[in-house]
C-alpha cells in the first residue's frame, strides 16, 4: 500500500456502477473490483446537518493506487449527489495516506469545511473536506485501522496476480480468498 504522505485512493462518482466497472476493468485494466452495498452508517452529516446516505461501491487497484467507484443508492443529501447534479460523473475525491487527526487539524486550519462525515460500521471515522473550489476535488480522510489495512492489502494482492480479464468483478465476500 502507498506510504504515508502519498495518495491512497481516487474516487469516481458514477450513476451506473455496473457500466463504470465494465469500463475500468475492460478498458483500463484496473481491478479486480470488490463490490458491496454500504447501508446508512451512523452519525452521517452533510455540512453539519444529519443525513442518511446509502451507496454501492467497488474497490480495485490500478498499480499501487486504489480506485473507488461510488454510486449513491438513495436521495440523501450528500456531496456525491451534488457533484452528479452539477458536473456529472467523474473524479470526486482523493484520499491521502495520513494520520486522521493530524490531517484533520491541517485542513481545518487552512479554512476548509467538512462536506460529509460519519463513522464506518467497523468504527473508523471518515470525512470529506470541501476542497473542491480550490483543487477541483474533495479530500477524504479515513482512519486506517489494522482491519482496513488488511483488507486493502488483500485487494492489492488480488490486483498483483490478476490476469486483467478473468473474474473482474467480485463480491466483497470473496476478498478472503486472497488470504490463502
């Protein structure tokens, strides 16, 4: 996985995750992608106000960079919905590998506001800083627990041995196959 201070993830927000998965695996040879539904997570906030957002996501590597494809599956207020309405599909956010609290303090001190935040079902905090006007994308921070780092390592391993064609889209339940 990427070292501290580098970009771990690029996220593209899409309207049709199946079409996006086909493009990224067939045309760009990223993957394989591990896909799952994310239910409404506890404590979600949109610019400080409570919201409820569910989504379908796919994660796959391209070289050492994690690609996230994200399709929101409900109408909850979110920067994903805003982005699609204003700009259409495309690069939505980047995630640097950084200590959550240190990066949070740095982005807050620079005057950036939190567009979206919450807690993963496994307990990790996450947030999207609204850096869009300055940089053309949001900036995501995520607490990187050992379990999350382990999952990313398995996805990266799957990419390293993938032939670029066979079984390009898999359920997240198949991630454990990489552990053997």
